[in-house]
C-alpha cells in the first residue's frame, strides 16, 4: 500500500524556490532518510506533509487509511505525569476509556471491542518501555512533566509520537535531545518499527542502520537511492563521475562539429554538410550541470608532545556544594588516548569533563596535571556566553590578544569560518557556525587534551565528517561525550562508563554496549527467563575474561603502532635530506654515511615491528 505520494511539489519560502516539481512515493513499511545541505528544504518539506504550510504547486496525498505521527514543535507541559502525557497522546483510547464509564448496552460492547482492537490494556506497558528507552526510569515517569527541562520534555514529545505507532512517522533530528544510550535505543526501535518513516538526521550511523532508502534534496529535486547512507555516498559519487565524463565527451563533440561548421559554412560545396552538422548540433542533449559541493575541512593545531601521563586522578571525588556526584576516581590520560564516555544523562559525564578540564577542583583525592598541559574544552552551553553583537573575529582577537589579525583569521579558517563569515555578527550565525566558532576558540592554544561535550549538535553531515577526520589526525588526547555512535566508533579506542557514582573502564566495544543496554531493557520489562538471564550473564563474564587476557596484547599493539609512526616520520625526513642535492654540498661524508646507516637501521627495525604486529594481531583474532 502506498502511504504517501508527493507529485510535482513546488515550495517557495520568502520568494526562494526550495522544491520545483519534486516527487516521492512512500510505501507501507518504507523507511527513508531525508538528506541535503542546510537550507535545502528538508524541514520545510516535513511541514508541508503535516499540512503546517501549503505547497505552491503539486499534490501531497496521504492514504485515507493511514495515520501520520510526528513530534510536536512545542514541548508538552502541565501538571500531568510523564506517563499520563504519553498515554494521552492516543486520543481515541482516552476518549473510549472515558466513554466506557457511562456507556451501557450495545454501545458499551462496541467500546470494549474497539479498546481490545487498539490494545488499550497493553498501552501503559508500551508507554513505559518507550519512556525507559528514552531515559526515564519508573520514578521519573510518575513525576509531573512541569518539573523537567525543555530538552527532557522534548524527549516526552518524541515518546508520544513513537507510542502512537502510526502508519507514517515523520522525525526531524530526533537525536538532538538524546544521550548516546537513548540514541542507540531509538536506532533499534526504528529498525523494528513496522510502519513507514521519513527521517531527517545528520547522524550517518542512524541513517545507515535505521533506513532502507535515502531521499536526497538537491537542486530543488528529490532523488531516491536504495540502501543506507554509505551506499548513497558511493552511488552518488559514481553518478557525478559519470556525469563529468559524459559532459567532457559531449563538450568535445560539440566543439568538433562547431569547428566543422565554422570552417565550411561559407563554401558552397560544403554548405549542405555544414547545415546538416548544425542540425546535429541542435539535436545534441544539453550539458547536464554538475554542482560540486564545497568540501568541508577542519584542522586542529599541532600540540607540543608531553611525557605520559598528561593527567591522572587518584581517589578523587567531584561534585557541588561539598556533595559528591562522582567518587573513587582512579583514572589516567595519556596524549595518545581516545576516550568516549558512556552513561545516561544525569550520571555525571559533564561533571567529569569539567573536572578534567580544570573548570572545577576535586572535593577529595588528588588530580595531577602535566605542568605544560593545555586543555581545550568544548560544551554547547558555551554558546550562551557568546556576544551576539560581536563577530567570530572579534571573539578570537579577545581570546588571543597578542595574536595578529591574520593569525586570528587563520585559526577561524581551520574550522571553515572564511573571510566573510569571520566578520558576520554572531547573532546572524547559524547553530553550525556558532559550533565552529566554539571549536576554534577551544583549540586556539594548540591543546594536548581536547574535551568535547556534544560537539556534533548543529553540525551537518559534512561538518561531522570533517570533525571526525580532524580528530583522527589530531596528535593529542580526546575525551568525547556524544550521542553520535558513528563518531564514537571511528574515534574512541577506550570507553569509560559513568554510572553508580563512579567511572570504570568498559572492557568492550560499542556493539557490546548496545547488547548490554538491550539486556537491561529486557530485564526491566521482565522479558526472558531466569535461565536465559543467567546464560547471558555467563556469556558476559566469558567476554570480560577474554578481553582481560587480550589487554596486554592490545597495549603492545598500541606501543608498536606509536613506534612505527615515529620511525616513519624519521625515515621520511632522512629520505628528504638524502634526496636534496644541497645536502651533499653542506654536510660531511661521514654525516651522509650516518644518515644512510640510520635509514637502513630504521628499515630493519620497521620490518621487525611489523612482523611482531602481525603476529599479535593473529593472536588477538584467535583469543
């Protein structure tokens, strides 16, 4: 069954054409990720589908039998409990329950029959499971919604939309107000959801695992690609390459025919052939435009290398007003560490980030920082401290009072704030541009440790990829708090779990953490037998023992990789020197002989280390 049909849709906003004759068909159970550059019209299209705005042309038709659900723009409020708010989203159920109090006879039978059909009796359990997945425990579900912040109330609005289980679900950046745990839960929920979905998101992991097609808004049209986001990127790149090649061939053929016409048009003997070629030229298809997106690049300054550890906590506690939020902290950070924090919101992740960043001191225990350690700290709430009447350039000049204007502009340019955007007032900047400014400010002193608290909020997919690549190339330590699983999987090689008032190493990867969250959810809902639970617990112990035995091997691999990197850089310097003819004029023969000897030694040492690396890798695969 076709749930939604868009036929030749045209939408204009403030005189600007966002969509021009765009079409899309959504069938029952079809899950579509809607992507496109910022300003392409993704959110506007969703508003047209929900009838919040009217298209300027074309037709939007929802099947008469289909129910549509979407997240309300206004966060719910009032004295009702969170559970009651979610249950109240099903207005038919609420109305039938109210009517059942007074109806009698045949009408009462009809009401009960309908309540059974819509599974009214299981509704509280379904609402509770959804709220638990989004981070609300049983106690929180019973609290009035008015006690929660705007971000948590937007989670309730999302819970309302999911609870209704519509035939078509529209979601616009649903993970913006979620932590990693809730984002992972939503990813799994969407994968199991039997209805159709149109999802706008900058989370490419979500777009890969929760949808089966990508609808690309580009040049005012919608193009549908089967598969997830990774396949979309690959197929689109191939199509663009084919278009470029076809355009080159077409341009060459046009030039050849035009040259013939220009040479022989005036000659009587060739006039007929020239006329024929002119007609052929007219019949040739127009050259297809190829609009290449500007590549987004971020670059972190190169930090000074410090001896390990650069930061260490010993029996430390952190909290507020003398009350500990986290205690018993025994943690170490080296300059080559890539750490992601796991744990639900409210468990103390941001408290730990502030402690490590030096924004607060421990209330007990010790914290040791390297004397020359510089920390770059990024947090979304810092946006509130920006001067809206200032510019990115004026903010950077205030942060670097001894730097020249050229140096300040260069630091801004590292994060895509070019000449024009550097002098735009902050109040006129988009959320993504403000995030870029905060990244530029956080890294202005070339820190050895970057602490990033939700850095991808407001960044589009290209900017997120640029951040990921820059972090991969960064020569310092990284500590991440993020709801973006894709960023965690590509960057983090250590996971710290913030839970139960302390921080522990999670001996596993993100897939195992997903499985652990799933087991907890099943346990909370009471599903699964006691024997199954014991079996899973045994499997977890076995995995933990296996990981413990692997730890020394992984540590040695890490040491080998660091040594190989240093040897590679040294070899490249020696090769450059030996390849420069001036070297032989400036240096003595014995120095050149030493360089050749050192090059040979590096080659030998590299071969030994690579062999050891392969041997250890094979052992890890067997363990």
